[in-house]
């Protein structure tokens, strides 16, 4: 199984390292033709305007759109989520080109500037049910986008209280459970068919459950993956014990 990681800018090295932990090679993608050698793609976080300019310079947009349309699994984290959205707001003047495919409206820098970056415990019922481990995940939000609206095909995997409720402690406590799915929450992780998107950065944590979840999407859709490489990675995932760790960045008050 070869998973491409768009390597124009941003946290692509961290995704490659997380894949390596799970026994999968991450292939750095910088040119359109390189997409032919991979059966899935991760679009990392970074700065979406810069990334879009670089993608345009390297003439990557047509090949990226084709990759999405072919039904190959693509996971966008943070700026990568913005790339995958059909609609974005809060963009710089003139906007930026998007790949599209994900039926949602994303708000760039929804949580504010770099200084408003924060960490939050997110309830992730579906991921925990499929990948095991604790019911929550430490989400790292760095100038993160928020998903304001989703289409009917989109499955919501995680949400958190909106900044207007900053007084709410971002931890998996009762108040968050009560709020789950409510209109006061903003969506931060979704899946739509072959597309996965997270507003936060799983690649900056030691908990690889989002990566292993994505790899299962890849092995479910990949016809070419040899059965031995699938069973090896399934074996790795079975043996993987998620660790809780702390990466102090900013704590939302
Ligand atoms: N807000 C950034 C952007 O619009 C994304 C931040 C990130 O990827 N960490 O590109």
C-alpha cells in the first residue's frame, strides 16, 4: 500500500512519520504524475493560500480533482480540509483555488488567529468503536477551520462547542456530551465516501487512530493492494496500543 502525502508545504513530514509507525510508506507528492503511483492521498495542514499557489504553480489541481473523482481515498487535515471543501469562507482577498469534492461549507481560521490555537479533548465515538482506545482524542487546533454546514452525504465524526461558548471547558464532560450535534457546536471531523477531513492535526500527536482509520478506508477501496500488505498493516493496527500524551501548545480558556 502506498499512500501519497502532498508535500508542497506544511506538516507533511509528520504524516509520513505517522504512516511509518503503522508500517506504511508515505510517498511525497509534488508533481501531478506522482499521483499515479499511490492509491490514496493525505493533504496536510499548513497555510492553504500558500499551498494553493504552489499547487497551481505545479499544475496539480486537475490531477488532484481527478484523483478525488476516481474515488481514491483522500484525507485533508486543517488546510487540507479547506482544500477538499466545495465551499470556503473567510479566505484572503481573491480567495484560493480548491480541489472540492467534500459537500460542506468551511470557515477558514474559524477559531481565530495563531494565538487562539488550542488543544481540546474531542469525543470520537465512531473512531473509538473501530480503532479501540479511549473514547476521546486530543485535538490540536492551529489556526483551525470549522465546518459550518454539511450536505446529506456527509457523516459528522466530531464536533466541539463554538468559540461563542468559550466558557465551556473543552473536555469530554457532560456539557460537551449534551451539546454534541447541537447547533451550538461546530463540526471538526467528517467523512463523505472516499473523503476524510479533520480541522485538527492528528499527525502532531502520538495517537495514530485517525491514520489507522484512514488506512482501513484505503484497504477497503484499494483493488491493487496485495493481501499480504493489508494483513501486515491490520496486524500492526491490532498490536498498536494508543498512548495518551501531552503536547502543550495553547489551552482554550
Ligand atoms: N488557517 C490555515 C489556512 O487557512 C490552516 C491552518 C493549518 O493548517 N494549521 O490555511
